[in-house]
C-alpha cells in the first residue's frame, strides 16, 4: 500500500498530468502510467520520488508541500525538521502558489501562503486529537464543525488586513467567534503535531485574526440603562466580593479589560481636594518611561477594595466567567464587562462632562498626545479641574451603588 500523504498524492497526480513523462522514464508499464493519470492507482513512495527527481532533471522547479519548520525542497511531511529560525519562519509554503495548477476547488488539498497547512488528512487527525488528546476535549460534533470551518476559512489568514476585515464584516457575530475558536484550536493541534518548542502556528493565527472581534453576548445588543447597571452590580455583591470589586472598578475607570490587569489598588495616589485617586499605567515590559493611561477611581470604590483585602481588580478568567453567569441567572440581565465601559462614557456625557475628559479617562484614541502623556495629576490645575468634574458627575451613581 502507498505510504504517501494526502498532499504528496495530490501533487503526484497534478505533476504527472501537467508534464510529459513516459512509462520507461518512470520505470512502470504503460497501463500503470495510464491508471496514474486517471487517478485509479496510488503510486508508491519510490515512484513518487522518481517522478520528482525526473522533473527536476528536466528543469522543472518543484517544492513539495510540507509544514513550516521543514527544509525547503525536501519531500513531504516526513522530512527532517529544521532548527534554523530562517527556515522555520519560511518553510516550504513560501515557495508554493496559493493553489497548485490542475487542482479543482473541491480537491482535498488546501495550501496557504502564510505557513498554515490544511488538508483533509490533517483535518481527520485534528478531529481525533480534539476528541481524545486535547486537554479540554471537544465533543465529536463540535470537533467536526471546527474542522469544517477551518477547511472553509483557512485562507482568511493570508488575506491583507483590509480584505480580511471586509470579509469578516459580512459574517454574523456568532460565526466570527466560532471561526476564531476553530482556527485557534487547529493552530494548537499543528504545534503539537510538529513538536514546536515555541508556539508558532498559534502566533500566526493570533496575529492575523486579532482584528476579528469575538461576540459572546446572548442577549440584546443595546447598551444597558442606569437601572439595569445598578441592579446588576448590587446583585454581584452577594455572589463574590472580587467580582463586585471588579465591576465597580470597570465601571468607574472605563478601561478595557487588558488594562485593568495592570491596576494595583495599593498604588493609587490621591488628587488633593477632589476625593479622587489615580494611578499611572505603564507598559508591562517596563520599556516605556511614560504612562500609557491614567486610571481614576472615587475614594469610595478604593475603600471597598482595601476593606476586603483585594489587591488587584482581576483574577482567574474562568472564575470571572462563573461569577458573571451566576449574576446573570439571578437578575435576568445580560451585561458584558465591556458594556460598562460604554455605559460610563454615555453617562458622563449626559452629565455634561466634556469629550476630552472622557477620552482621557478611558484611554480612547485618537486623543491629544500631550494630554495623554504629559498631564501631571498632582501639579496641573487642568488635571485638578478634570478630577473635580469627574467627581461631580459620578456622585449620584455612587450613592445608589454604595
């Protein structure tokens, strides 16, 4: 039986039909050559390698498809894996077209220009891996659905950014989330299959699909009103003190979740005479000497965190998810964490706070760079005026929540 992979077999059929090769040159009889061209017989690896060497001698440029991390111009998935970074980043796929000539759209080989191998053979292994080997195993139905999404949308990773955004904008929000989950799961499978010491395919998917937004909201898309926000946050107090503190911090700072991870309640500094505390947020790698954002909190919220011994607003993502689901089930109100950011911006605007102040407090872009990086919250009168304006606006909301 032939030991060729699905990619090698399709490449053999494409080459033998595209180029003139006689039975004598290939070392087989005429009937066997005829069956090869009709795709009725599977070649052995020796015949496959003989065809590749024969066409190279005739001056045909051939690079056999293999996964990223294999030496270019080597044969198939069983080639020796390279340890050179230059070879690892390019792989064989940089030498191949988007689709081999002579292969129809329904053929079981799909090649990407961004080092992302996809084939029916690999997808079958992916389904088995996701159901039996993966840490958080999937059901057979979910794994097969993931495989169908990868097969259909694999080329999305090689599109330019604007074309990619144009394509995903036509899809439903739920389908975007499924596609991103499926591609991420498949990338983990490829890293495991090829024994990558560092995440390679996962990084490719993460960078290319960073602009594909995920939506997990099960309720209405409209922003919540004040009554819903107050009821939701009050109910969270009976579920978890950490989640209650997280919601208050998210509401009154208005920062994105990834920036909330940089906060530390022990590092806030008071703005004199305003009952408002602030903290400068720096980049995690410590390379920047200037703050990226400035987080502001009323003193009452900071007192709640310190009273319960909470040092940081964020904690384990899975526990946050469980606490969120519990509050939703108790109140019947579905509010995402990010909805609180939009609500606070709308609320402050309705209270008469200027747009520049709102954008500065919530770290929005574009905002004037000078205000973002050079306003000193301890010495400048402008910063004190902004803090006083912010305090006046959130005072009624604080009375209802605390």
